[in-house]
C-alpha cells in the first residue's frame, strides 16, 4: 500500500458502534470494550506496509481499474487534512463516527446494523409508511449515550482536524452537534473540517448552520441511488419530492466553505438509468458545481456489496449497459462483476420478500429493464 495512505490509516479512526477500525471497508476490527485487543489492533495497523488480506475490497476493485476508497481518500484534500505533519504515530486526527443507528429509512442496500427503521421493520412494527417501536428507540438512545462517553474517553479532541458523521442518519438527532461543541471547548473550529453522509431527508437547525460557518470546510454527501420513483423505491419510505427540496435548501445556504457531493450505490436496478440521473444532476446543480472541480456528482459511485450487488446483473442487461455507456460513461461499466447465478437467486428472493412487505412492485418502477429478470414472473 502507498505510504501516504498508510499514514492516513494510522491517524484515522472509525468508531463503528462498539468497534474500532480505520475505514469502512477493512475486514478486521477491534472491540472497544477490550483494551488488549484494541492495543494489538493499533500495533497491527502501524505495521502495514503492503497489501493485507483484510484490505481485499480496495485491492480487488483497483485490479479492475476503479479508483478505490483507499485512493479516493489519498487524493481527497479534505480527508488528508486529518494527517498533521506534527502528529505523533498514535495520534488520531481524523475521526469517523457511526455510533448510533437512528435512521428514518430502510434502504434496500442497508440493514439493521445501520438503521433503526430496518430494526422496527424487521420486527413487524409497520403501519403504512409510518414505523413505530418506542422500545427500540429507547435502546438505541441508551447505547448511543454509552458509546459517546467511551469515545470521549479514548480520543484527544484537541488533535482532531477532520470529523466524518455517518449513520444512521446523522442529521436526525443532535449527536453531531454535541460532538462539534465538545471540540469547540478545546480548540477553534476554524481548523476543523466536517463531512456528513446524509440521506437528505433532514436539514440542520440554525445553531448547526452557525457552527458550520465557523469551520474550515463542510462536506455534505447526499446518498442518492436514483431520482424520482427510483429513489422512493430504493430508499423506502423516503420521498423524492421532499429530498430534492432539502438538497436545494443546502445549496441555498451558499456557505463558501461547503462542498456538496453525491454518494451513489450502483445496483442491478439503477445501472441502466444513470443517464437520467446525470441529466437531472446537470440541470439541478448547474449553478452549484463548487467543491469537486466541476466533475460529475453521480460519477462518484461505488458498487453495492450485499445481497443486492452487481454480480446479480443478468448478462443481457449487462450487454445493454456496455452498449449504452462504453463511449459516454466507461467508468460505470467497470463496476459490473461477472454474473453469479447463486447471488442472483438470493437477490430475486430478497426483492420478492420486500416488495410484498412494502406493497411495491419493482417492475413498475423500472419497466424498461423488467424483461431481463424473467425469474420474477
């Protein structure tokens, strides 16, 4: 692995509920409740100087000519702010937080680990598009408070230069604001950059916006796997009309230190429609291309890796995607994996189950590609 990125790994921490890790994709973590395991894990991280099996995700997609999260971080000036030249080897200067699961959506590519709505959905507490379960909400609140306390005990807040808020939905509660205010007690916010990965269903309150104005950089990453009815289906039960309105709210803030982006998950249903998403993007963001050198928002995508994944794209559909995008969006084609019948069968069963539970029909939402999935009939 490149030394530049190894330095970033050494100074980066991700609090993933009860586990510690340097990034989203690594396949080895440490339990925060086990001091010996945590200490050994940090030693292991510091000794990485080449590819290790636990980093196979990035290695595999780089072998297909795709810029991996590893390389995207190394090239990202906002992320590299987390590495300070005067930092000690054990200093954590870049911090990702995923310590609560409060979220108002049950996206098809997600699950209980990241969403309270998924947790409620799976225990059957569903009334139309309203999902209730007070006991789950209370348990999440108590666990989050405990994790937040442990985080503050393990991190020197005055060393932090970059905060990344994952979810759940980070703008769904005040945890992100509490963390910023804790850091403000020990250092000026004008040296801090923040990034939010948000489903755009929520907007910040006035106090949060004022805190953002004091910061060095504010990155807002909208999680969008499509637009219109495609979004409604993939990000159920969120509604596109409200989300689009909220995205406009963020742009209308006109914060000079704000960088908007889109995080898009490529899957068997949406890959054929990326030209529609790009057309919407070009119109919607035509006066707001700050922050990423006027490049495509939807072009900064990743392939899904769960039950819904690009190995489930039938060959005939894959051929249509290749024909459609070879000249215009060749990066999209690289994200397709060889077809797997086993994965495809699991994907079909998964969609059937959740379409029935949600009273939806994927073929009505994506009619142009329905013929390529005969197993649903």
